C-alpha cells in the first residue's frame, strides 16, 4: 500500500508537463546528400504554386550542377537543418554573366511547407546576407512573383530590400499570365 504523501508526489509528477525535447537547428553549407531534400522542397512549389516560373519539376542532376557551380564561384548555398532534416534552403547565384555584374547576385530562398511562418526564413535570409557581405557582394537582387508570394515580399522588405520595379505578364503559370517584382539590397563596401 502506498502512503498518501507518495501517492500525491506521483500525481504531481504525472500532472507536470513533460519538457519538450530540444531540436537542434543549424544553418550550414549544402552538401551533396542534402540535394534530394532541396529538390523535393522546390518541386513542391513548382507543382502547387505560381511563385516560381519553372513549370516542370527539376531533377537531381539540375541541383547537383547548381551546387557544383556555386561551389566553384564560392557563392553561398545554405540549408536549414532541423533535427537532421533539411527544412529549407537559400542560395545566391550570379545575376548576369557579364563582367560588369560580377558583384551582383540573385537571392533564392525556399522553406518546406510545414516550416513556413515560424521565423526560419528570417534566419536563412540573415545568414545569406551576412555571407554576401563577407564575400564583397555589392548588390543582391530578388525577383519575386507578383501573385502568391506575399511572404517572400514581406521577408525581403524586412531585410531592407526596396522595390525597383514591376514586370507585368512576363510569364505564364497554370494557364494565367504572371508578372514579377524586382527588389534590390545594396550592401556597404568593405
């Protein structure tokens, strides 16, 4: 038989909320083994949204070639790893191939659907901009769809990107014309 004090101690212990297991988050350089998760995240947006102008899912070869190119150019290609699972990615790619654009890049940032609206995009963007500053990038361009990309517009504005223009009806997605906004962020020299 359990005495009253022991019984109440057990009851109090059972009523206590268990502490949530701490899940580690890490923003790190993308590795080859991350590419299947990156592919799946991006292909979701191709199939289900109009925020990307790609109209067919991209294969692993595409992501492997991009990873290799960005590594060669020493441009950041980052993943957000949460508990061993890639839930988002971001990278900078050359804006144009001409020499005059050498220090101008375009930003790309995507989160898995369940990872949205939790602050993960801000963490990726802050890290991406920090890496751009370290590498002497002078301008970051963002090309954002003019339909369905309110969250993308908001995060870019939050980090100081300013709207530079709107290109109406420059693409077609799901049988409807779609345009894009151009945003830019100038980074301080040195």
